[in-house]
C-alpha cells in the first residue's frame, strides 16, 4: 500500500531529475517513535520487518528511476521523526534544490490542509518543495 501512495510524487521527482540531469535521492524514514512500544513487546521484529520492506521498496524505486532514464540515483533509509529527518537530509547532507513530497487527504478538511509531514517540510525546508496531493480513493 505504501508503494501506491508514493508513486505520483516519485514519478514527478523522476521526471524533474531526468529533465534537469539532476541527482535523485529517494528516501524513506521509519518513525521510531511509532515503534517504541512495539519493540518492547516483540523484541524488534516489527521494526526489522518494516526495515526489510523499506529496503526492498527503495531497491524497486531505484530500478524504476534508472529505467525511466534518471542517471544518478541514491537511496537512503533512515530512522527518526520523518518531518525533521527529511528536512535534515535535504539541507545538511545534499543541499537539495527541490524536495518532492506526497500529501494524503482522507476528508474534505484534510484536502484543504497539507498533511503533517508535507506541511512541516514546506515550512522548514531551505529549498523549494513540490507537494503532490493525493486521496485514498
């Protein structure tokens, strides 16, 4: 399911990278706060499963980007609060010119407002941010 939610922003990012001959960084962040209680219960098995799934997803996206003609692709799997981690990766590690992020809305009100991660990135990133709005329809 995550793959479907990320696809439109991913395609936009690939298109922009290809058109501009840019280096494309594809990242996914595993929110460790979300798993804090689960880790105590299952010894980290849930986090390990999410990590394996995320690694596979990133491999698939890297292959797709290269198949679409993006020449320079890098993937990053990181842990922490997604909002701050995305901004940190973009600013400190890559001095990004553009961040492409998805915003999923499930109601009329949430379609008016940006999702919490997209909103945070838009407000705190030091570069341009392209928000791809989606619904769960």
